[in-house]
């Protein structure tokens, strides 16, 4: 090959490598940009190198190109009323404050009214307790203590008001009588905390996925010099390295996640595998959604042979999703299909280890769409754990 051709090829390779190292920015409309995030100002403007500035509310997500290695979660789990969830090595209630210690965030002093749930152990995302944390919407009159009985794993609910709580156990007031439970008998606690209210009209909720699988929810104060600050409410503001962020997701009233909607029809027909029910915001086996190195908080986890139909009764404009075989599966092979009635709008075959695909389908004039996963060419469905990550409808009009 001539020397000049080698030079051109090398230059193209370098440009490709540089481009692949840029941050990935997904706009509200579902367009994907590759650019480095220079800063996020207090005015919620995201400065992109070579691309100008974007209002944070016009973006859906930012995936930093440079990320730290995974960090093992700490042994206890805490949920906040603002939607945050993180692990902690220390769990200590001192009067009106919870003292915590997260592997990424370090030591935190969290106001008691900001704490929604506590798990005295590592959280199983598909457990009864974790589901209760996600679906409980109304404020509680009393704290609910989930207790495991002697010689059984079945959970029982006990009502009361927590007085003390730490790794050793808890003390609670039940109808004027103080009672003590050892930590080994306490599974978790849902607290009678007030509902979270944004503290300003300019509040834009952003969710930061961290390298220890924690999720921090709040209002971005600024990002510069490799650090990002976020206000969690009730005068609690934290600063952490940008390199610890796996994904920054922006909430918008225009986005309607499929996992928050009720399908008009759901069908699963297994071939060789046992029938597995589709799941909301988890993969079909009840674990966190993941595609390659990326983890997702929202989405649908299904097995091959599953059809989910969603009505377009809100006159949505677009449907988007990031699709692929869950990262925990090594031999998955299936077709992702989107239909409207009998009309096929999209089809993509994906196998384990292949890059995820971003889907963007106009749905403005469609009455409904059906999300289907079919077995691949081999016809087997044993490892077809298919994820429709961040599957959502957009109501731009």
C-alpha cells in the first residue's frame, strides 16, 4: 500500500478513536451527539466542546466517556424521598439525622425527613421490600418495620415510630411502649417521612448513576474542573468526581417511560425455557438492567417470545429505546421487532456481546405499538434476556 494511503488510514483511525472517547449526549428528541461536556453552569446550561451550549432540560441523558471502575456496594441500603438510592457502610440515627458512609460519596449527614426507606442489608432489587419502596406513593402515618420471624424468611409488618436505628438493631415506639428488635430480625423499614417537594421553580431533577450502583437524585448546581455538585433538598448538597458518574439522566414531563405505563396486552410464549414474566425497570431475572458496560434505571426486561402492546392514547410523537441482550447473558440471540397492528416498523437481530442499538420510531399517527422479542435463527430462548432500556414515549406536541 502506498505511503500516502497508510497516512490517510492512520489519520482516520486516530479520528475514530478520538471520536469514540467523547461523551454521549442524548437529546430530548432522541438524537445522539458525541461531544465532550466542558461544564454545566448554575443556569443549567450544558457547555459542549465544539457544539455550543444546550439547556439541561432539552437533554435526556449524558454518558461520560471516562468512568471509574466498578466499586462494590456497601452492606446497607438507604432510599431518600427525592428518589435517591445508595449503599452505606455506616447506619446511625442520631436524633434528627442519619449518619451514613457511601463508598463513592464518603460520609453524609442526611436529615431524617429526607430518608424514605432503610434496608439492613444489601438490597435485592426484586424483593418484596424493594418493590414496596418503589410503589408506595402515599405518606405513612407510622413507620413500617419489615421483620423476619425465627426459622423463616417470610416478612411480617410491624407498625410504630422509630426512636433509634443502627447496625445493631432498632428501638421503636408502639402505642406508647418502647420495643427493641435486633438487626438480625429486621429486614428493612419504610419511614413516615413527608413527600419530597422541589425547593424552587427552576428545579430540574437529574439522576446520577454512580460506580457503586447508587443513584443520586437532585438539582445540578454546577459541573466544572472534573467535579459535579447536586442539591438533594433540605440544605443537603454534595460534590463528587465527574469520573464516578456512569450516567446522568434528566427527568422531563414530556417523557413517558413504558415501564410506568400499563400495556393493553401482554403475551409470553416460551419455547424451551420456563415462562418468565416481563419486569419493570429490571431484567427478566429480576436484576438491574445492563447492556455492555452501561446500566439503566428504567426499561423493560423480557424473555424471548414476549409481546407488549401500548396504546398511543396520549398522542405521543416518538418512541425510543436502547435495545440489546442483557450483559449477564453470554449466548442470547433474538430479534427485536416493533409493529403497529400488522405493519412491521422495525426489526433488528442482536446477540450477546454485540453493541446495543438505539431505536427511534415516529408514532404520532399510530393507535398503538407492539414490542416483540422473537428467538433468533437457532430458535432457542434459554439465554434470550432482552432489554428495552429507557423505552419511552415522547409527547413533543
